[in-house]
C-alpha cells in the first residue's frame, strides 16, 4: 500500500511513473512500459468490447487465456 504524505512525494511518484511507463495511449491515457504493450492495448483492448464470452455467466474477456482461467476458477465445480 502506498501512502503519500507530502506534495513533493506526489511529484516524485508522477516522475517515476512517467519513466517506468513512457508509452501512453492517446485515447484512454493508460501508460505502458514497452511500445509493444501499447500497440497490443490499442489493437485488442482500447475502445473495444471483450470478444470472448463465458458460456456459464455474463463475464467477457479480451483474451481467450483469461477467459479459460476465469472458467477454471469460477465454474470448475459446475
């Protein structure tokens, strides 16, 4: 848990985030550490509805592997 006490700490944190994640999406302002992660975000995630629908509940995911993990964790007893 991160607790900021002084205003100077906020400036330091903002500077660190910029250096650790220099690539920013122009649509949603999310930041990424690599250009390839930003490109993946733009292609698959940003502004798009999740493509993969859980057959057991309303859950949806952008990635098939994430949906498979959801099904395993939430629906394995069904």
